C-alpha cells in the first residue's frame, strides 16, 4: 500500500481509529480540489499525535510530516484501523 492509498482510506472530516492498541481521533481536511490534504491524529487519553500534509505534484506525491519522523507517519497511515 502506498502512502497515497493509505491516506485515501481515511474519510474527510473526523473519524476514530485504532493504532498500537490505542484509540485515535483522526481529522482529514482536503484543499485545492483534492490536490492536497492535512491529516491530524491524536491518541485519546495520551499526548501522542500524528500530523502531516500531503501534496499531489507533477512529479508525484509529496509527504510532509509536521515535527516528526516520516517513518512514524508512514507506519501510522499504513497500520491504523479505521472504525
């Protein structure tokens, strides 16, 4: 599964999901007619979070994690179970 496919699994707006045995509140907002989006996930009852921006460019997709390692963001996107 690509990062783009993983992001596409997350619906627009707010939803809850499970990752590493913790429940996350996840918000996805799309911009520029769907050419970019922002995803923010917060572990409910914990301070852990995931934050990223994703852009469709002429040369492909561009993932921009916000103040965290790209590997953490990719692992979350590919392994979160959406309820």
